[in-house]
């Protein structure tokens, strides 16, 4: 484990332990130099899930919406190889918000 991650995990453990032992979240946050909201969030997650480590960050959160429209996009692409996004949007106006996230890379 990276030293920075070890230190952050140790900090979370100390903040959670302080709140668990009766210190108000604001006091624990001030004592350890973290935000009050972070102390509250860390302790709430510990109570709910028993987890101290941070949740995974990043990753793809949007492709499932585009994949749901695969047939529509492929239909437009096969009809005209030089299809533009605005033309795909016109095919199905009800899915406008989903389709506006689509981008093409045809290099």
C-alpha cells in the first residue's frame, strides 16, 4: 500500500474512533485537521457498512446509457457512413438527453 494511502487510512481510523468514543464530529474533525463533512461522512459509512477505506473513485458512469442505444446508433451509421450526431438525435427525440453523450472517433 502506498504511504499516502496508509496515512489517509490511519487518519480515517483515528477520526472514526474519536467519534465512536463520543467526540462530536466537529471536534474530531478539528482535532485531526479534516472537514466536518468528511468526519460525518466517514463515520456514517463506518456505521452503515463497517468500512473505513475510501470508496473506489473514477470509472465509467455513462456508457451504459449509450450502450442502451446501440441499435439506433448503428442503424444511423449504416444508413450513412458520414452521419452526424445531430442527425442521430433527430431519429429518436425521446432519447435526446441520452444521445447527446455520444461521441464518435473514426480515425
